[in-house]
């Protein structure tokens, strides 16, 4: 079965982005290393640093998690007077046993990080163990890079586990429903082009493609890009990996059982789902699912993307905009006349989880947004 080919980037930084996508039904054995030798990422020192730091943060995930989460707690624990640590190590506290369980959970999560790292190294044609003349990518991660690796692994819970379905229903389902309603009169969904900026781990892109649309995601984070590439391309079956999303959290948890909750990812095998003949599409799924790497406004304000998409679907994306006017102008540039923007917004004063649809017709998206009480 052909896997879903996901992303190749020529440029990825926030100043200028030129992205290409692999559009092929080749098996992954022929797609491995597709970025190697073709990407200009290595020509830009800053871009190379960002990429290498991302890879290194995934490499260090296991070591740093054990160090910061359990090792230091054990040190503090044994610094207590012996009577106190003996008390806490016995029932009902069982603190040392809890740390042992957390160590096991960290290893399970780190196995996922290692899989994402291996896929990233293969995709960019980078040696796992650098040799003479090969790029040295290790020991470059900052604390911010390490935090991104940790949050990316945890986010797999929301986007790719059965237990995260309620969160997906609250955020993605209204957008999916609005788009289906808007295009209900059209039967050839494969010719409806939808852009998903801020695509993250690719779940919304996958869901739209699974409904038969022609979808393009956009993401700026290498952590998110590598993780989405791995889960869409490399997982072999549903519920293949064990994930402990809250194991490293010792606060804001209901109980130790909640802290040690285990989920299995992915809840659905993407390649199997997209090969479903009931989708009734003449196009190979990989021809309907693409991803660009780069900063949204730099890439999609370009003339080559003008009037390209029938819809732009965003979930909590405009909330992240450093310049919301620029974001909306970019949306207007890449929407076809009559195209719509489906926007899921949240965490504003009065409108928690509001889904709104804006059309490019008439006064345009900008004027329609400004007529609302909240942007």
C-alpha cells in the first residue's frame, strides 16, 4: 500500500519561504531521502541551525526528561530526613514507586521521539552518527527546543488518540461541518481545494482529505512537520504506540492514575483510511494531500498562490497572528472569488469556541471580520 507522501521544503524560515510538495504515489521506500540534495535548507546557516536543533531536541528527549522529571526529584527526596522519606516511600504515598512508573512512561514517550527523529534524519539525508564531512547536528538544542519537543509529543494525545476525540470534536468538527454544508451542492470534492494554515500535527488536513477534498496544509514548526510526517507516513497500524501524555506532570492532575494514563496512537491508520474505496475519488490520496513548510504570510501572499483555494480552514490560527491584518490579507490573496474562510476561534472574552464563515464576495473578509465585536 502506498503511504501518504507529506512534505518537502526548499526554505522554511520566517523571512522568506518557498515550498514545494511531493505529489506522488510512490511507496515510502522510494520517497526516503527525498529532501536530501534538493533542499536549500543547508545553504542557510540559520535555517540549518533551526533544523539541527529540532533534530537534537528529539535525540535528547529521553535523557532530559529523566534528568528533569525523576532524577532531580529522587535527589530532593533522599535529601529529606530519613524518617520523612521512609514515610513517603511507603503506602499510601509510594513516591519512589511513582517515580519508577514515570521512568517507564518517559521511555515509552522517548521511543516515539526516536521514531520521529529517525524519520526526520532519513527525510533530510542526515547521518544518525555524523562522520567526517557530514553535518554535525547534535548538541545544538536550546531549552526552548527541548520544550517544543516535549509539547509536540504530548500533543499527539489530542490529535491522534481515541481519548483526544472530545477535544477534536470541540475544535475540528464545527469547521468540517461548515465546509461540508457550504459545498454540499458539489459532488466532485476532489476538485475543491482547501488550505489549512497552522496545520500542526496534520489531523485536520487528514480529516478533510478523508472526506474527499484536495487539501494543502501549511506549518512553520519543524517539530510539528516531522511529527506529522512520521504519523502519516511511518506508522504501520492503528494503536501501534503507547503514549503517556501526562506522566511528566506532577501538578494539575486529578490523581496519580490520571497522571499515568496511557493512550495508544494513532487512533486510526492514515494510509488505510485514505485507501478506502468509499471515498469515491479518482485521485490517489497523496495527490489530494500536500504540505508546505514556511511562514504563512511570506509564502501565501505570493502571486503564485493568488486565487488558488476554494476555502481556508483555520483552528485557533488567527489568535496566534503577530499582525492579524497581514494574515487576513494573505487569506484574501489565496482565496478564489467566492471562496470562504472557515475560522474556529477560542479563548476570547465572550465567544468561547466560535466557528464563523467569511466569504471573499461583497465587502470582503476584512470588512466582515471588522463588523464583528471580536476579531
